[in-house]
């Protein structure tokens, strides 16, 4: 007996889920009422319509609405131009109006159209996963990664938030403001460990993107890791160890571990690597190792990930370990993963996605970023926002931009300072004193350094 054919197999063809009546009802309502257009575009977009003619009509209505022109038989014909006859002409438009005698139910029908669209996206992702598996032309690990990214992309909902009544949020706002009352440093987010920065920015706050900009070799990785350790090790009012994630694209997980170990132990990094340390320093390293062992730090040292790979990994960390901070080192090593005309557009796309990821996961994201190399003779000049490498979009997307400035003086040799170049919700500062213990790759608050000495 011939084996029973399994439903849903790769050789079986089925029509993708779609509701033509709901699509036409949405369009009919939009032709009847400008208010219905506003309601519909809050829920659906052109790509959500399965029938191509319906997609074209929807896009044409929206364009007319944006130009503040009425959407009727004549204006639609002019807007559609050569596509008017292809969609069925006046017969199609008349049917749309007949389909929907009232515009009152546009939201109901739009929700149906959106749901069918989401199901089709899921089916498309699953179909591609099956096709890739049968083709068997890539290593299984790469296939599984791609499968996960496709599912995440298909199921990622772009929530369109409408207006909210102020009374529904004022309680939360009052609670956040109240937290600063009686708090000497007014830090409501996760403390960075540098007093002046925490005072001005109120710490690392959920949903915000923080950029640490520096030229090569100045210390952007060190500062990023310092902030990460400050959060993970429990340096906060409750003393709680907080889960954090680190995408280390430039350095391996072992190199990050070595840096962190020497920083916490306050041991010379190069001396430790070359086994030139004293017994008391070995003891310090042992104690630091035990301390680090207890902290919830998760490291991914994948080389040159795409932004979608990074987003998928961050979501897994959030879901499985509830991380409260993500650090990325560094932005220019991330790949867009999709074709763009130039590198500036790629960086803009990556920056936009990092900003969206911070909001989606409701955690702060700290991203190290390269600065353009200074022109000859201008090395000592402090960096400015226009120095952010390859894209002005980084400046636009970031809530906070912090620069590390390094210069040489005759009296004290090399000096370091921080510049708070952008602070969306507060004041900036172009002179935040900081001490860099280069031999242990640690940035220290000047006040904290004075206490140690």
C-alpha cells in the first residue's frame, strides 16, 4: 500500500491564507470616509493586502490622503495612471464601494487583513526554511541560525501605538520623578559608575541608546566593559547583581575575560599575560576570579554578525536570562545583512535597528563606535558629533553620546577626559575629568581615584 501523503509537506500546494472580502471592505470604507483612512493606516500597510490590485488601490488612496486630496473615482484614476485598467478600472472601484455600505467597521476588517498577512509571513518563512533544509548546501549550524532569524522576523510585530490619555501615564511619570526626590545623585537608571555622567544622564535608562565614541586605541572597549561590570557586579542601591549581555565583535571571549579579570583585581594586564606578577597579585586575581564567577555576564564573540543576528541573540538573552543591559563593541563591525547603496546607508540601517531594539526589549543598549581619524595637526582637538564615523544617523538615533578624549600635556603626560556631547533629556558637558589606569584597562572617576590613593 502506498504510504499516506503527509499534509503540509514541501510538495503540497495550498493557497496562502487571505480574506478578499475583508480587503475590499477596508478599501471601500477608505473610499467613503477620510476618518476610515486614518483608522486603516494605523493597522495595515500596502504589503498586508494579498491581492495585488488591492495593494495598488490602498497605496493610491494613502498617497491622495497625504496630499490632502479626496479619494474618489476620478482622483484614483489619475493617481493610478497606467495601472488603472490593470486593476479592473471603474468596475473594481464600484465593487469596492458596494462591498462596504458603511465605513464604521473598517477597524474590524483591517484587523482581519493584518492577521492573514502575519500568517502568510509565517508560512513564507517556514517554506524557505524547509527549502534550505532540502537543498542542504550550507552547514547545519548556519541553516539553524537562518531559520531562527526568519521566524523571528516573521513573528516580530511592529506595534503602532495610538494616542494615549494623559491620565493613563501621569501616575507612572510621577513615580519616576518621585524616585529622584531625596536621592543625592538623582540616578533612576543603572549607574555607570562615573559620578558626573550619572548625575547628568540619570544613569542607563530602559529603552535608550548610548553611544561611546572614541578613536582607535583610546579606550572605548575599556569604558564599555567598566560600565557593564558596574551594573553586573551589584554597584547599585539594592546591591543586586543584574544580568547583562555583551556582543564582543572585535575581541574574543577569552580576551574580554582577561581584561575584566585584571581590571577587577587591579593587576597589570600585560604583566599578567606575560606571567610577570607577584604572589600577592596572584591572590588578587584569584579573589577577582571568584567574584566574577558569581556575576551574570553573558558574552557572544561572534565575528561580523548581521544586525538581524545580533537582534535575535539579544532577544534570546532577554527571554532566557532577562538581561537589563546590552553592550555592543563595536558598531562599525556589524553587517547590515541586506543590500544598501553605500556604507553610510548600512550604518544608518544598523543604528536605526539598535535604537528600535532598545525600545522593544525596554533595556539600555551601550554601543561603542569608531570616530573618524583626525587630520594631521588636529589630533589634540576634542571630538565632536560630526566625527561619528560613516553616518550622521548615529547622532540622530542616540539618546546619549559620550566621547573619550585623549591628549598629551607637558606637565602630566597623557590625559583622558569624557565629553557628554549629546544628552537628549538633560544638559551636556565637554569637560568630565576621568582617570584611565591603562595598565589595568580601567577608567576611574577622579573622586574614586583620590579615595584609592
